[in-house]
């Protein structure tokens, strides 16, 4: 019996779950959630009240000022229904993600500016750990924490080969976020929503009109004014969401785990045998699916063997201990797979590092499908 028939054949005739997968990134074990209906109801009421207050209160900050200029979001944009809808959707998404942390965001700019809530959001989405310092009181310590969180955020966003970032595409900064500048906050949250797969697509072609007033200076004795239009979202129905869509679509492994969990071990054994045979060519062994591929090293070596090329040791960490080094290794392996013509599996680098069994099986099965006749 082939591995493919093992996956698809003789499954129990139970109705697959229609609830979909959990978010694409494997998250660390959450803090115990209270089963007390009173506490749960109170949290839900707090979330609902926060959204009502946000919808009815004054809009988030639309101003940013530096030594040379002042940027002000136009009143027309602040009252734009599409802007309000985008902000409402982002608030709902953040509050859903942070439910287990009992954090309720009422105002995007006010609640994210110091990096405290943002760090919780990134931890939940990426399954990573950002060192939490005490709540910062001074501007300097707030900016230091925010710098750390944004550096980590930018690093994770660059992991997605379908969301390749360059300096021009990073439209947020420590100063802008800390000064509660709405366009920058929206750019950041939209990038995260696209990368990690917000359940409902964002509204398309949302723009913000920004009025920039250039202050008088020695070179320009008179202040000047200019108007620019910033595009916050594009055509959200197209390729922007290809990566997130694949994370949410059900595949053969969803069916296997839901309808035939007794056959999971058979698949693990076959993929482990295939992987061991391939890695033996480099005198490496593997005996545990979840543990032996979490660092990314064995995946890199498997691609090197299958494609008959050498991956320079300076391009990855051979014995990684740090989470970021493992994440880099797995990302490199996934990129090597895509360069070899393998469609990216339904997983994230973070989920492999976090030892998610289903994600690891997907990656190994993709390699098996491509190279099974070479072994």
C-alpha cells in the first residue's frame, strides 16, 4: 500500500469537522482558560463594550509631528466608512487572538503604542516568546521595548516568501507607532493580518488622505502644505491572501487527523523510514518526527541530498539552540523546497519549530511526493 493510499484510503465514514484548523501558527500552550461562565461572560461583555466604545468615540490619532513637518490625517478620511470598517475588523481580530490573555483592545493607537499589547499579539500569532519587562513608564523605556517588539515583528514578516519585505514596504517606525499615528498603525496591523491569516478578508482599496505641513526653516522661510494619499489595503481578493488561504483550506492531513486518527502512526512510520533512508547518506539518523525536524537542519540536508547540491554551513546554524536560529533554518529549508518546484506545504516555519506534528508531516510528505522514486 502506498503512502498516498494510506492517507486517503479506508477512512472511517464520519463527517469531517467543518470548523477549520486553528490559526496557521502553532501557539504555545495558553494559560488555563476559566470555565466559570460568569468570568467568560464578563470577558465577552468587555470585548463587546470595547468595540461599541471604539465605534462611537473619537477616532484614533491622525497626527504625527516631527521637527520639520506635521502630518495630519484629513477629517474626510477619519470619517470614511471604509476606514472605520477596517479598524473595526482589526480590533475584533486582535481581541479574538488575545482572548486567552484577557486583553481587550479599545483603541488601536492608544493600546498598541508602547509595545506591551503588541508583544502579546506577536507571541500569540508567531508562537514565539518576547521577553516581557515591567510596564514601561518613561518615554525612553517605552521606545526601547517598542523597538525590540517591532524588530521581532519585522523579522517574522520577512519569513513569508510570499510577503517579501524591503525597506520601502515597511511603512511603520518606532516613532510613528509611539506617537499613535494612525496610518502607520494600520499598515502594521494589515501586514500582520495578511501574514497570519485573518479569518475574514480585509476591505479592498482602503486609502487615507494625509496633509503634510512643512514647517518654516532657513531654507524655506514660509511653511508649505502638501496632500498625499496613502494606500492601506490593495486588492484583497487576489494574491495577497494566497498564503493565508492555503493555511485555512482543509487538506488530506486535516481529514486524516479528524476522521482516521488511528492511521496517523502508520503515516509517521512511513515518512520516518523515508527520511531516515535519505539522511543516512550523510550519516545522520532520525527517530522522532516532532523533535528531529524542529531545528530545520535535517530538512536542509534532505533538500541538499535530493537536489545534489551543497548548502554552505555559513548560511544556517548547524546546532541551533536559539528559537530565531531554528526559525531561520526552517525558513531556509522551505525556500529550498519552493526553489525545487515543491508547492509550499500548508504550514508556517513557526509551526515546525514548535514541533507541530501535522505541519511537520505536511513538509515531509511534500518532500516524499517529489523524491520518493529517487530513494
